[in-house]
């Protein structure tokens, strides 16, 4: 696993919490309120927690929550609600572009291990993401901007990219019948490491 998170993937571009909030405000109508509220609250209150997504997380499936409700529940319960929502998306968050993304992710992993040119693989990842339904792409945008900031935040000691991607990949790909765990975690790690407002704007520009 570590071999697929080499120097190329570990390079990150900082993004401010304000950028995460601005993006969430723009996309709030594109996907359900619950994950939006969770991301918004965790981006403000959860960045200092290095163990925010450490298992086991409490499972919860409330249908609507406001910021005051989340404050009463606390960090771990809110993180658990976010993960539960993502895991429960029918056929998975990336289902609409699953095969396309998996082929690109496998090529990306091979390119990183061989220190080869990863640009063709990353371009295929970008194209595949642009084929997602708008509500799924909007959720991806906000989620990965937040996870990127969690990796960089000095208050949390910076959650290791490989740890975070290994924990989130099974939630994002819960229905993978022919699981390639390495490719899945590599794709999630790539999206976390590269997430910036500019990165996601480029993806949205590809949307037909």
C-alpha cells in the first residue's frame, strides 16, 4: 500500500477552511442536507482531531441535522453519520463511473510504482469523475476538500494520507464485487492529496 502513495501523491496543495465552506455553500442544493451539514460542521470543529475517523465509528442514519444538533452529538458521532451516509449510497458514490475509474486508478498505481509519467492516468481519472451525476460530483468535491485539509492541519499533527485513504476507500467502494483494494485506496489517496478549489473546478469544467 505504501508504495502506491509515493512522492507524487504525497505532494499536496493547501486549501483554507473558508474554501471548503464556500464550495459547500455553492453545492448545498445538489445533494442531501445531512452530509453537507456534517462536512460543514467537521470542517469548522474537527480539524484538530487526529483520530476523527479512527474505527470503530458510531453508526447513525438521521435524515436531517442542523449545526446545533451536531454540536450536541459531538465529533465522533458526526463523523460516523458522514461515513454511514457515504457507505449507504446505492451502488456507491462512484458507481456511475466505476469501471472507468478503476482502470485509471490501476494505471495510476502502476505509474507511481514505476516512477513513470502518471499524467495520462490522472487525465482519465478527471474525465471519469466528470461523468458522475452532479449530486455525487458535488459531494465528492466537498468531501475531498475537507479530507485534504484534515491531512494538512498541524493541529491534528496531519493525519497520514495513506491512513485516511485506507479508511475511506472501503466506505466509498462498499459494493465492489472484484475488489482491487490497492487501486481503490490509491484513487482515494490521489483525490485527497490533489484536492484544491482549482482541481475541482477543472473537473467541473469537463462536465458536459
